[in-house]
C-alpha cells in the first residue's frame, strides 16, 4: 500500500487496476474499515477523496514531521491509514451536527495526543473547520489551590490525579464552546514551568468559537468502577495504603462525569502494553539529559509513573473503556515504536 500512497503524494494518478488493488487492501483491514464507516459500495469514493486530501495536505504534514523524528519513519503510512480517515470521520460528524463537535481523546504518556491534535487541526482546515485543542492539564487548579489541596491530603504529591482539576472551569469552557453566543471564549491554559515546575494558570487563548474541539487528557472519559476491583493486588497497587488511595481516586471520578457528558464521542489511544508509557518516559528523559537539559533519573521516573498507576491503574480503569461497546467510539493501538497498530470500534477487540 505504501507504494501507491507515495505515488499519490507526489501528485501521480493511479491506473484502474492500481485503484482496485488499493480498494481491496483497504477493505482487507476489516476492523479499521468498519471503524471509519468504509464499505465495499463506498470505498471507491472514500479513497478518491482521501487521495485528493493527501495531495493537498502532504507538504504541510511533511514539514511538521521534520521536527518530530519519531513520526518521520511512518509518515505516509500513518497519514494515509489514520490521520486522513480520522479527520474525514470528524468532519462528517461535524457536518451532521447542528453545533460544534466535542471530541474526547484519551491517551497516556507518550501516546501522541498533542501531535494528533496538531495534525488533525491542519487537515480539518482543508474542510473549512476551525479546530481548538483543550487539554485536561489546562484545567488544573491554581498553584495556590493545589498547595492547599496537598496540605489537606499529602497523598496528592503531584498535579494530575482526580481532584487536582477545576471541574467548574472545564464545564464553563465546554459549554461555551458547545453553544457559542457570539461572544469571545477564553480557553484556559496552564504553564507547567511556573513555580519551579509546579505550574500555574497562564494567559488564556481567546477565540471567537470553534467547529471541532479536541479535549484530550490521560484520563478523559474514564469512569469509576466497582471498588471491589481494588481488593486484588496488581502492581504497583500492593499495600493497604495503595488500595485505599486507588479507591479514593476512583471515587473522585464521579465528579468528572459531568465533563464526560459534554463529549460527543471518545477516542482512545491505547498502547499495546500500558507499561510502555514508563519506557517512553525514560527515553524522553534520557534524551533530555543527553542534550544537556535537566531530566529525571530512571528511578525517579519509575516512582513518578507508578504513582499515577496507583491513582488510576490502566488495567482496571482504562481497559474497560476499550472492551465495552458503549464507551469508546474508536480505539487506536500504539506500538512500542510509536507506530499505529490496529484501529477498531470500542468493544471489538
């Protein structure tokens, strides 16, 4: 398939036989075709539109990926098989809606949430749609409020777990984006570098509105589960104190449900093994140290990542979203080398 896509990206046309082969290859990946609504009777039209879009956006995407080395190795494959069909899927959702579309994106460390948002924004511009990204991180409570929070509950060592966000601010922002009144909208922003890395609110982004909102975060859409699941020992939740913390964080998720109700659909970036996030973080920090910048040691990374697994363990809270047909609309597997694996509807794994 890559050979066909390379030719299309260069502006070449495909013969009738080449187009037929490309259609067959597209339909062979049944789960991906179903996820993006591609059927035998529509595949020709779908690929014709995708080819047009590819030739339009490829120069911009190629330039963007020059500054993201991990993307360059799989650029055309990812662009053709994921970014373009996903953007088309989103554009169709927006076109069928009578208001801005709120797309939830759930993904842990290293899954590419920010990159995906930037790429989709570029492609959706070709459809005439204005896209804005909002991160769960942008909804953190102020530095002062989080200081008070950690004093009240010393277990909240770092920002990030449930309870460290300003949910009211999130609801206010999403409601303003969902039902624009013609007034300007302030999109909250958070600067992680402030207060020696503790972070704080910074100047918001002011917009007049958006057609599509990409609301991303490491537990966007995650719902509380039956607390009985925490009775088992699953590393790193191994002590009574760990289990109590996990139950308390699970209970905090109830407060986030009104935020998730504002989502029109949920996309999950799912590593083939959740422990890859630890490996990816180590690679990123090692590169920072090699570049002469400060970075955490491997031991510090282990403690940091495991803290968040204790708060919301991927196997106990995120896996149910992927396996339940009514929770995640799309699931995108992320391989160890950051390339894209299977794409399927939630519940189809």
